[in-house]
């Protein structure tokens, strides 16, 4: 809700904008939900009648945009609603979330896109953009109404947590979506190869006596998709990659000039298969946590820009899904509130620059989804996050806003977090 | 395309009409001029001539057809030929007879003119190699449907007095349409500017190399069009996920008044039939005063008469 006529300045801040490479001290003027001005000349008292917030030299950056959130609504409200997901987002410095269509019913109809947008308008603290199903009911059999769904407000199309096995259908979807400039976000797992695997295939799985999913199940699906992108020219985004071989494939595709981009989840940047330890189900996810070398490759990929986007892959699961034997437990990890803290580990380790990290969590997702946000410029929406890069904190389950507490970072110590989150100029979250 | 042994200067030198491909501009114009005469005959009280008296015309349809088959039947009868209809959707194929065997069997009945429709591209040409009579392609798979292109051209010419320079937009399932292929060939030969408008999944690879401008948007593709030619959308295109649904197709590609407004105010609306109202064309648009869909049917008979006459000149005289 824009603050009509009300002026707010954020002063004494380190302004970081990955869209322009800006990294400078100064202030921001927010008017009617929009960034009206920014720069060193904006100081306490420099704008008459403006309310002022002293940032104490801390960082102000574009609000984070999370391209992969499994919202739970409609159909799984016991796990999460748009309202609770949006509170978790705000607490994590996230100002925009893309909710995935893996709901009940599946978001494959214009009326359901409309439902999500209206529910979000009425209940959510942050911006919510639905990704719609690219096949009806996510069954991978018939193409969904991509043109009408996009007109209704779907920002991209995906088959959720499943891959489309039928290559001809995938080709048709990519080809058809191209006419609408629509982005196809695809989960990568050859189901026949992954079969009943529950974690990464390898020594750890063998020791634990668990069925493994080879990394090849991801990479071969990615390779097939790249061929189809080459054939059709459709805009393609690999929903999550998790292993070195997939990164190599992405690099090769990009060097050939194909319209291919990809995400990695923050989990796959900061955790590996060893973290599963004694069958800890909060570490069970798809794609599975991989070997340490794969994790390092993911970090390298983000640093080099070959991996475009970092997502939380926020997937709330209750005890009914997680308090089970590992092989029977649900996949997925909650992540909206921990994405920034976990990602900042890479910054503090000197592995990825702050600009690059923030770009992968704001500017690039905005560009891929055609959003006006993810940047700090005059006229841009005042979706902003005030970040204390150094603040130490510990992840406590009871303090999480998400309805489900299945975080693999329980008890983890992080350095750096969102202090205040602004959506359209309105503070929707204050730490503490 | 086999060239007649006789008179290289004959106005229409071909023994068969297997496609528009290979026809020259003057040959097409000859057929159109001849069709005008037939059209006049068709509007008289006595519609009958005896040009083909004593000749046998066999309509051999391996694929169901109502309008094309009856159009050829009427054309043959108006010219005095004996017409036999053979519809063998699958019966002989079920009995195991090959196309060639069917052709040889038919040839033994000594027909003079054979009109063939088959679901496989190239089947009519294959059959033409095995018979002694004149063969007319009434549609082979997604390849060609030459008499449809001729009747479309005749209809256009009667309204616009020319074809050269006109902007013709062909909209819909280009990839699977023999009507589109024949029209693209014919209209290009006569100097029209041909556009195709379709979702990428219905265009066909390399279509731009056929001498057309390619559009994915109706509003862009219809801009300043003189002719709007709609194609029938088959339900199986949804089943095979080339497009998501009828309603989405109609929303983006169905011809309604909003999209038609992009074309020239006096643009002709055409459709080869049978129409799916509310799928590729709005019902009111189909019945609009600019719609020449019914006239296309009338010209169909005229064109087929002209084709039968032109080919029959190559038959040996008694």
C-alpha cells in the first residue's frame, strides 16, 4: 500500500544496486511506494516533511525476489498459506515470491491464477506472482493454456516438481511459449532413472542403505532440454541444478548463445549429502543434496554468473511429512527466512561478491520474470531490504514465521540478516 | 508432373493435375479463364454441356469428403461424363490391398479421369504413375489440394480483379494444411504477397523458405491484408498438444471483429470449409457481407469443370 503523499527517507546507508553496480553511501527518498530519489545528497533533514530512518551505515539493497516458493495455498493450508509464506518472506528480506503451481487444485487455469492474485492482494505482505502449470494438472500429458494464463498474470510456466518425460510435448511447450515470450522453468529429473532414489547416489547413500539418485538423472534431462531449446528457440530456465556436470552443460549452452538460464537453491550452495547424517529428514529434498565437489561447483557457478539465480526452494512440510523414516519422508525444506543468512556465508567466506549474491536474488529474477523491481533507481518500486551484513544470529525454530518449521538450518549460526523489509515503500518487517 | 506428348503450345499442357507446383503463371491463368466460362454455365437454367459425353470419371476417395467429392461429381455430370464414386476410407486397406493394386484394378475398368484423395502425401502421384488416364489430386495428406487453390484464386480475382500485389494472410494450421501449401504456391506464382499466421507449433519448420512472411500474431499479420484466409483447426491438434485448447486458440487466432479490424476495410474473408464456428472463426464474421465462403463453394464446381475439360483434351479421341 503506497503511503500517499507521505515521504520517507532512508539515510546514512550503504546503497547497493546490482542492476547498476552501485555501491555507495547515501540515502533514498521514497514517495508513494516508489523510489523518488537516491544518492549522497539525501541526508537526515534534507527533504522537508519526510520521515527519516537512520540506517547506521548498514546496507540497503533491492528486496530479494525468490523464484521458487511452494506456497501451500490452495489445498495445503495446514503447511503454509500465502499469508504465512509472505510473513516468512518479509522476515527474510524477500519482497517478491513466485509461488509454484503444485497446489490442490493445480494452478493450470486462469480462474486459479486470479484466485492466487486476489488472495495475495488480500492476505500477503509481499508481492506474490504465480507460476502456472505448463501441462494440465502437471501430468505432463497436455499443454496448459499458456497464452491465457500469461494474460491472467502468470509470470512463468513450470511443471512443478516433476519433469516432462515426453520430449515431443516439451518441444511443443517450448515452441508455443516462445510466441508469447513466456519463460519455461523446468524441474530436472529423469524419473525412470531416479526411480525410487531418496538421496544422492554414492558412498553416503550406500553406507546408509538408501536408494540413490544419480546426478546423471538431472544432467541428461538438462541435456535433452537444451537440444529442444536449440530446436525451438524457447526461453528456458533450469529450475534447480545441483551438480557439476549440469553446470558444465549450462556453460556450454550459454556459450552457444542459447536462451538458457538456471537456478540453484541456497541449500545446494551451503549443504551437502553428508549433512543428512543420521537420517535427518529435513535434509531430504529434490534434487537431493549432492557431494561436496558438486556443492563447490554450485558456488563457483554463482560466482562466475553461469548460475543466474539463487532460490530458497521454500517447501514447507509438517510433521506428517517429515517425522517418518528417511525413505518415506516428504521432500522439501523451508527456506524463505534463511535464504539471505545462508547465502551470506558465501560472501563472508570470500567466495562470492555481495553484488553478485544480491544480483542472483533480485536483479536477475526480476529480469527473467519481466518485473519492474530488483533494482534501485528513480521510479523503481520501493521494494527494499535493510541488511545488517555482520549481525550474528541463530536459527531458532520457534522464531520462524513459516507455518512449517522444516528447516535444515535449525540451530545454524548465520552472520547477517534483514533488519527491515519494505514492500512498495511500506515497512512490512522489523527485526526484533 | 508429366508433360503431354502432344502440342507443347497447348494452353494447358499437363496430362495430370497433381499439384500447383510446376504450373506456370500462364497455365494457372488459362485454368482460371476457363473456370469463368464454367461459372457462367453454372448460373444458367441449362447447366449441362456435352464436352465429356461418353467419358468415365471415377472419384476415388480414400479419405472421407463431402464437399470436394460432390463438387467433382457435379462438375463431371454437368460436362456429361459418367461419374462413379468410390469411397474406400479403409476397406481395401483392411483387406490388405496396396494402393498400387487398387490403381491397377481401377485402370482395368478404363476410366478417362480419376479424381483421387488420399491421406498420405505423395500417394496420388504414385497412383498416377500406374494408370493410363488423367489423374486429378483432390488432396494428398498435408501436401497439395490444387483445385482448392484454384477456386480460391478465382474467387479472389472475381472480387479484386487481380491477384498480383494483394496481401493474402493465411491463418491457422499451416503445418497440416494442403490447402495452405497449394495456396502459397499459386498465390506466389501470381505475384501476391503471402503471409502465414499461426502459433509456432502449427507453422512447420522452414516455412519462411516457401516465400511467405511469418507471423505469430493475428493483429500484426492481418495489418492491411486484402484477403483473410482461415483454415480449419482439427481437434486432434489439441490431443497432440500442439495447442492447449479451443478457447485459447479462438482467443488468439480465431477471426473475430477485433482482429479483422486490422485488415483492410474491404478485406475478403475466406474459408475452405467445413468451418468450426467459434474455433477458428467467429460465427458473425463467417456470415459477414465480406465473407465469400459460399461463393468459394460455387467456384469450386466451376474450377473442377475447367480442370476436367483441360485435362480431357489430352485423352485420345475415339
